[in-house]
């Protein structure tokens, strides 16, 4: 009964959000539901998730200026050229500006590359912790970012300790720049601290111009993400591996050729795989390489059953993809973590 209720609620959502989807597709799903053919209903819903038009319907009234979020709620955005730091709240598809603060950033131009280059990185970072009772130089508190992230590590970037923090408590701030952190007034960071939780907030940093994603791009990525999952679940190795760019690598250095061999051995087991993804966040990733790059994060539950239908492998956790969209709308994975 619980699964029946879940599918029923899914149908309501589909009916409300899928004005651009084939009317016949909805009739087929509802007809299967009426006949309680639950597996068939689930299969048809999964098919809709592969449809870009469905996701365009979902995104129709959403503000995706800084991405699409099912998990994260707050977005810090810093333009190093000004420099400033803005805080936005993303809730139910609406983007609300909480505040804009003048900021100090590193003196280095462009993207951070090595430790000690006095440069604030460009990219997308999670907030990992909140620190208090620091040296007075860092002000009232600091939020620790995830620099270097998986993409940075794949490019062999070095450095650490990139924070969003306050100004010196003694008021003595002669430097015009930081060593790579983002510093704002203590009153501002205190206000932001009351609004956010560090684990539901990300930081987007860029220099100069920012190119927001289009709804077509995000709809394509959502549909492609579910198609990638579908080929993986069905054991379709050729179409699965086609999602991976020839320059693909993992942050540990594994390249495309070795990853392909590894995955080929896994697929050869012909196991029954059950994969569920949820809490999807898609963020445009500013970079100095000229790529239309996106970071996709989601929760993934993976279950593999052997020929005797016994569990051979089970995992659950956060997945992170760095992808580009090709001219034909397909997703190409540069890095997987």
C-alpha cells in the first residue's frame, strides 16, 4: 500500500507539471495505475524521467540563475572582480537575495593553481564547517570551503584553508587583499550565520562575467542523468561508457582507458542492479578553461544481486559528477567522484 500511495502521489506531480508532455503518455500511466500494474506504472514514470520535455515542464516557473537544487538551500556567490559576496536562498524554485556584502579576496588574478599564490579559487565549493574562537584576525567566525574539490585535485591544484571569514576584531585591517580567502564585515557574517547551515550551503566564485544556465541546458542534464542511470542499471555497457569523455579521469588519477577496463569487468558479471538517485543539485561551474562545465551532486543507493539473487554489493552515499554538454545535447562526464 505504501508503494501504491507513492506512485499515486507521483502521478499527481506528473499531471500538474507535465503540460508539455504527451497527453497519451499520461493516459497510459494512469490506465496502468488503475489496473494496479505497478511495475508497468513505475517503468512508464522512469521513461518520462528520460524526457527533456518533462524536465522543461518542471523547470517552467523556476529561477535557475545559479542552478537547480533539491538538496542545497543557500548559495553564496562571489564576483572576484568587484569584489563582493552575495547570499541567495533557493526554495521551491524561487531565488531570494538575502544580502550583498563588499568583500576582500586574494590579490592573485584568475584561478588558484598552487599553494601560496595568494589567489581566491574560481569554481563551486561546499561549506564543510563553521569555526569560532579563532585568532582575532579572522573576525567573528569562518566558514571552511571544500577547496581543493575533486575537480581541482584532478587538475593537480594545491593549497588549503580557503575560508569565508570576518574582518579583524581589533579593526586594524591595512591589507587590501587576503591570502585567498573571502573576507566580509563581521556584522554581515553574523547575519548570514543566523540564516544558513554550513551543510546546506554552497559557494560559487567567478571573475568578470557569469553565464547563467538555460532551462534547456538544465533539462537536458536532468534527462541525461537519468538516462546514464538507466543504461547502468540495464547493464548496457556500450551506451553507459559513451557518457564518459575521452579525457575522463578520477581525482585519484585513474584515466579513461583504465576506468573503461574496470567497468567492463564489472558489467561482465551480468548482475541485477538496482540504482536510486535523489537530492539532485546541478550547479554551473565557472572556470578559466572556456568549458560549459557543470557540477552534479546527488545521493545514490546502489544494490547488486548475483545470479542467485543474493546481495553481492551494496553502497549508499553522495555522488559527484563534473560534466559538459555537447552540441547534440548529450552529457559528457569529465570526472566522477
